[in-house]
């Protein structure tokens, strides 16, 4: 790979790291070509961009953007690395978990994830990342919480109004 080609890869990676608030760093080392193709297809179907790059180029791209912000990720850059970029913070975790179940394997493994400024390192965080709430899920929960007291007040008023409106029975 020439110096110009390396610089081009670094620029492409910088653009992706800038574009997405969420990315995962995975190890796909022992996957077959067919498995990697299936993983890429699944990512594409779920609107997750998957890129494979050399660790040194990934590190240079991250360092040139903000070396402190991404400092927790550098130790994860070893072996074969595939990056997963997504708007949805939990979609790559769901893809990895689902892929493992289908293949009865332990790969791809999660080396690290960068989610809205927070760094998660190690495969033990995968389950936690599958349970992260998306922005729309959080908004839905807040709306539900706000509506709940109003619904109770309306129900109580309607119930009270029905009691008053009901004709008294003569005994």
C-alpha cells in the first residue's frame, strides 16, 4: 500500500468517524469469507456501514480528529479489525449477537464501542449494548410518562362525572 493510498484510507475513516456518533470495533479474524459476506449483507440491510481497515490507519485517523476523545479505544486496535458505523447505537450489537446465535460461534467479538462519546471496551459489554435505548425509544418513554398522570386525571374526572350524572334510584 502506497503512502497516498494510506492517506486516502485515513481520510475516508476520518469522514466516517465524523459522520457517526456510534461505531463498534470488532474482531472478525477467524470468520470465513462466506461468513464475512453474510455479516456485511446483514449490516447493509440494517443500515450499518462495515469497513475493514488496518489498525495503524484507524489509530491515525482517530488521533488526527481528537486523540484524547478516542484514547480509550487504542488498546483495542489489534488483530483483524472491522468497524461498524451506525446512527442507531445498539444496532451493531444486535447484529453481532444475532450473527453469533446463527453461527453458534463466538465471533465476531466486540473489542470496543464508541457510543455518543462513551467508550465501552471488551466483549463483556455486548449484552449491555444490546439494551441501550435509542433516542426515539427514550422520547417515547418520556411521552408515555408525561401522558400517564393526565390519563389518570381524565379517567377520575370522567368517573366522577358519570357518578353525578347517573339517575338516583328510588327505594
